[in-house]
């Protein structure tokens, strides 16, 4: 199996994060709640196209982190993931506390110091659970045949997506919370690893995957339009058309190849994609800056609506991306990354001694 980096998948991180911002502009921004008529239908089409973004991220985790060969897994690497979460959780809250102490209470500042324990970001919490299971999930998949992996993924899809899609109309049978859960990320990690180790990305034509993607969009959007203001059980992270949309995008982007300049662009911006999420969904920004901030878009003329929506999304995405790139530059200049690696090495050594003492 090739270990060459797949820059198409790295580009998908950026595209998926752009979709995440679109979901939040349309939803938290108040556009969907206030749009009517053709703007309502159009905005919901944008929403559904973007809805597979979170599933894409989870599938990408499995695609990237799965290893065919047994390799050392450093749990201390979690620190490098946690530090940016802490920086934005505490940093933005501290600024709010200093500038508006009447709005930001001391208890809010204290909770921001422990972003995982206080559940500042749902995806961070869900990924934290997944992170510590990754080496064991990889080992499980390495000790199964291709046919067994096919059956496993088909079973997971049939039970936790297809069946759950329809049963969720009455009850959240498996407590997947619509995909906002650690369990759902684990299931999609397995799907991502399956794509990689069973070479699913080499099967079927790109046209076939494009048609699948478009068909699932039309199915989900059509169901939503027929239901009107009533919720659609197809608009969910666990919904089978949404899962198939995410699967299609992962396969399609994995096939992309780029010239040197394209690779340089992706290598520069892709590592900053997750920072976009951490910034614009930070608790204070989410409540005081994002909430109903884009209601005005719902009243735009139809021909201007796409420009308004994508303009707002691009503005938020670009500003947050620039901030995260600045943070990365500051960390590099101040050699904070070296400090993090030093702490990781100390943690690895201490963890090794602890395991030997406990397990003999």
C-alpha cells in the first residue's frame, strides 16, 4: 500500500470546512429560519449540499490514520491536538472577560480552561474518544480479510445508517444523537479505513460517484421540500444519503492529482482548516457574533442570494483561516512547537514507566 500523501484528501479538509461554515451561516446565522418561497428552497439546497461535511471529516480520519503495518502510536500526540483547542477556548474567552466582564462571568472563563471537560466543542469531545481507540481499531481491521471488512461496513451502514435513518423518526434507537457523538465518529473512522485498505477509491468510475453524490442531494432536498417546515429525517449526519454523499466526496477527492503549485497551496492552508472550526464556533463567538447575524440574507433577491450566502461564508472562512495561520506562525517563531514535542517526549517516557510498573 502506498504511503504517499494524498493531497486530494487534504484539499477535501478545506472544502469540508468551508461547508461547515456554510451550515453555520445558514443555520445559526438565521437564514433558514427566516427565508420563504424560492429563497427557502435555494438555501435548503445549499444546506443539504454542505451537510455531509462533518461525515467527510470523520471518514478522512480513518482514511488518513489507518496503517497497514503495525506502527507505534503515541498517545502524547493528543497534546498537539488539544493545544489549539485550549488557545481559542481560553484566549477568546479571556478577551471577552477583559473587554466585557458584564457579559462574560468568571465561571465561564474557568470552564474555558478545560475545553474538553466543559464540552466547549462537541466535535473535539467526540474526536477525543476516537483518538484513544484508533490503534485498536487499526489492529482490528488489520486482522480481518477484505471480504470481512466489506461485510462489517455493510452491516454498520445497514444498521446504524439505513435503519437508524427511518427509526429516528420515532426514537434515537442507538443514541447516536443525530451524529453528534463519539460512537458515530468511530463508525465513520472504520468506513474511512475500509476505503483505504480495501481500495474502494479505485473502484467505480468518477462519473458513477458524481451521480451518486448528486442523486443523494436530490433525494434529501426533495424530501425536505415535500415536508416543508416539518423536520426531515434524511437531514441528519447519520442519514444514509448524507453518508453516501460523504463517501462519494472522499473517493472523488482521493483521485485528484495536482501540479507543484497546487500542492504548495494545499500544504500551506490545509493544516489550518480545523482552526476555522475552533474560532467561529467558540462559545462567545457562536452566541454573540454568529446567532442571527445573517438574517438579512434571507430577504435578498433570488439572483443575489447565492452571492450573499457564499460571500458571508467565504469572509468567515478566510478570516478564521488567516487567524489560524498567524497562530501557527507565532508558535513556530516562539518555538512553542518544540516545547510541545519536548512535553510529549516526557509524557511518553513517564507513560512507559507507568505501564511497566503496573503490568510488570
